[in-house]
C-alpha cells in the first residue's frame, strides 16, 4: 500500500491523473471471433488458463488464476491430477485457498508422481472448471528428449504465432523459456512497435513500476490465446531476463530505470520478482534463487543460470573498456555452483539455459558506406556496432574465460549453451578467441575487444581445436528483429555477410570462423533434439508476426556429435518425431459443475489496491460493443459517483486509475454497466 501511494503521488506530480473523469481510453480492438476477443467468456472464471512447470521425477508445479466475482474474499480452489484425459484414474487431488495477496493465482507443487509420465490436470472453483492441462514428469532414463527453446515475446511486436505452433507439437518434453516473457515499456515506447494496430497495445498505459502494473501486464499476456494453449499443452521451465524487470537490468540498477520518477530500484526489482513468481509455474525456494538445475536422468541435465539480477555488475560503457577490476555477470557463489553442476553431472548432455549470448563475435561489418556496401573501416562505426551487443557475456571477459577454463580443466564433455535475448538465430563453436589476432588489414583497426583478442587459445575451424562447447541462440517469438527495427537490407546483408563469410576488403580473413549459422530476420523457436550420439538444433520459423497465421517452416537443422566440441553438419532433415506421442489435453473445460445462463459481456480483472485510500486502478475487458458506465454505489444502493461514461465503446481490454478522495470512508460497490451486464466488486475506502 505504501509503495502504491508513493507511486500515486509521483504520478499526480506528473499530471497523470488529469483526465480521470473522462470516458475510458480505448486500448484494444478486435473482431468478434473468440480467438480475437480480449478474453474467452467460456473460460469463466479461469480466463487465464492453466500452466505447469519445473518438472521433477516425482513432482511438477501446476498453476492457474481465478478471476473473482462480486467479492474479493478468499476462494477455495480444488485441483485434480490424472493419467488420462477423462480423469478416470485420478492420482492426486486437493484444495487450496487463494486471495488478493497472490492476485488470485494458484500454484501447487504436486508430489508423489511417477517418473517419465504424462499427466492431465484441471482446477475447480466458483462452480466451474478450468480447461484441462497436460504436463510430464522427468525420467531417470531416456533415449530421446525434445525441448522447445524460446525467448522474447513482445506483445506489441507481433502476434504469438510461434506459441500456437509449439502447442500443436505432441512430443515435447518441456518448453525452455529463456526470458523476456513480458516487456515493461509503456505503449509504443519499445523500439519500433508500429507494425500492428491498436489490438496489440499493452496495459497499463504507463511503464510498469508498481505491483498492480506488473500484475496487469502479465494478465494481458496470459489472455493471449496462443500463449494460453502453449502453457496448457506443455510444462514450461523458465528463467527471467531483463524485461521482466527493466531493460538491461543488473543487481543495482537498469538502463531503463529512473530513480527520481520511478523510486528505488530495489523496490521495483523486488516487485518484479514477486509478481514473476506469482504468475509463472516455477518452484518457490527459500533463498529466492532463480538459478537451478533440472535432471532428465542419464541423457540431459538443464542447468539454468541467472545472469541478470543475482550477481551481474553494471556493464561497461564500450566494448573495449578494460576489464579492470574484473566484472562479474554472476556471483562467485553462482559461478562455483555452475561449474560444480557441469563437473559432477552424470548426464550425457549438459544444457545451459542462459539469458544472453556467451560467444564472442565481430559485428563491425554492419556499418555501410554511402553506396550501401559493408564498410568496417571506421573505429567509430565498429564501436557503435559492437556496443549494440554490450549486454552479453563478452562484456565480462575474465569471468567468461574462467568458465571456459573450467570446462577445459575438468574435461567436461557435451556442453550446449541455449541462449535467448538477441531476437536472432545463432549457432557457435564456443571459443576463447575465434581469431587470434583480429586486426583489420586496412588501417590496422581492431575489430574486437583488445582485452579478449590477444590472449588465450587459438581456434581451428576445421578441427575444432580451441572450441570447448557449442551454443544455439533462439530467435524471438515476436520481439523486433533487424528488419523490423528499421535497418536497411544493405545493413542486414552487411551483418550477415560479415558474420558468415570471408571479407576480401579486409585481407580475406574470416573474422567469425566459429559462427556456423545466423538469421537476423526470422521469428520462431528451436527444437533441441537430444539422443545419446547427437544433439540437433532445428530452427522453426513462422511466416511473420504482423498477421495471424498457422503455418511454420524448418529453416535450418544443425547437429553436434557426442564428445565433439564443434558444430557438425548443417542443412539436415528435421529430427524425426519421437515414437511415443502424447495425447493432447482437450481444448475446452472437462465439464461444468453448475451451468449458468448468464450472458457475459465484460469482466473485472483487477481492482487494486482494495481497501484503498484515495485512488484505485481498474482493469476490465468487454466482448460486446456498446455503452459503458462506471459507478460507485453506496451500501443503500445510491449512486454516489460516476467515474466514467462512454457511448458505443469498442470491444477491448482497458485500464484506468480513478480518484475517490472526495468520498467518505466506508464500504461501496464499484459497478461497471456494459451492454447487457452489470459487473460489481465491493470497494473499501479507508
């Protein structure tokens, strides 16, 4: 409450509440197909669907959110877990209570399960059932594992088509989400988001700072039908990156945080972490540590890092800023844990879930001359291009090299980094130095960090000598790529040409011999297919993200062989489907306990804070076009204040903040009158 009031005071000083008494600002618009509506009325009160995650051999997290009706009292929620879609063989059931302190989310660590088993689950509350979810425990032994590797889903950047394609797959063991699950910016403020119409505008209308803000942003994302079905059909194993808190964040700050207008970074960071744990199917722990490992027995161990909020120090100003004293991207405690996990793992493949690119590479070729040709002959243009990637492991070279030294010293085999953040596709051999002396022939211009260019092991791109692991970078689900950010074709071609090829203008030297593949344009995901003799990365791409579409194409397939630290063949056929195919969870709720004939035209998702003092935030959505009036009614049924009134309001998802400082203390009823429905919530003013 105190933080909310401080935020309100700040917003008042900035004039944010100047138009509170006007009609709701239209933030969403769509056709009346169910998939396009701001929420699916048939899912009441489980509008946000279900989710599962963090599987173990004998346990898995299951999650849902209940949207309360008229009151905001605690709600009892019953869960059912079975081995069949008809729930004839229920193995676990129980009841848990949720309330406003948890944003009415429900998260249960279901234990006592059988290893390597597919389960189905649903929830019951307020006389209705949720949709059925499908999940899977890990197995002690396996001859084939498949993971969908994803990151970077900017709601404004495009439609989540790739989530829909992932949901349709029947042989995925888990979805590994590498961060940027949400984006924190106000509408239209993140790079180039002018690709879509207002139907993908975000809520709230300000950059998210308060607890209510973060909760509202997650709520909006989880109403997306493609994201909802992906969570429904597969367990997620997730880590955060920066946008779950603020852009380019680190322990003590962020590029996109202003203490003067947004308060203490520590407060915002803690709120962001709290809401992440509320809304994500992730296992809670007493130490509040995101980094963890999940074992898939003999075949794979997922080692999940937190390179963002746990130990990262502020990044350097430029790529060639000396690393003195040595900067840390993870704490020494996490570093020791990380090395110990790799060294002692009994699994064939050590898969490192990692937020930002671990590999180094030269990107100065993105600069072009007046003719549009690659022109890496200016130290300023090279620095500008390199600084665009300042947020990576490369800015922490001492600790990065220490990881490689540990892999080498302990002879750790089959290390595979999977990485998000960049919005693009990559495949690297992981080296200390891909080029021993990367100095341009023209003008003697250094093309890489001096402190990382002239030391360490050399690299042979034929034999793989000097490579100690491989790295697969996943494209974005919807966040903007180079073409959508406004880069010309010449610039993108310059990047891709320089990244992947020998440059005659620079003495016919390949400055990225360790880079096997890159794609700077396409959106999609990776399927990582693990067998005892190989790991294969299949890059699947959707046609685009600016239209809703239901197709995808295999863009590239790359393999690495057992005990080989060099990427092997490219342009392979996609990995074959697993022999054992899962039965998908049914798309609609299993049954209705007490069927209601009430026609739903709108719903209140958030009324916060409640109790309140002077101001409150209201997030509601409508699925029918028509008149809307928002009233405050006293306990005698008298309308004491009309907060907003609008005629012919469009279908959409809305959020407004209202002033009730002129009302006396006591209990009221907030009433939203839509075309054919009266939606009410009890409102307490203290």
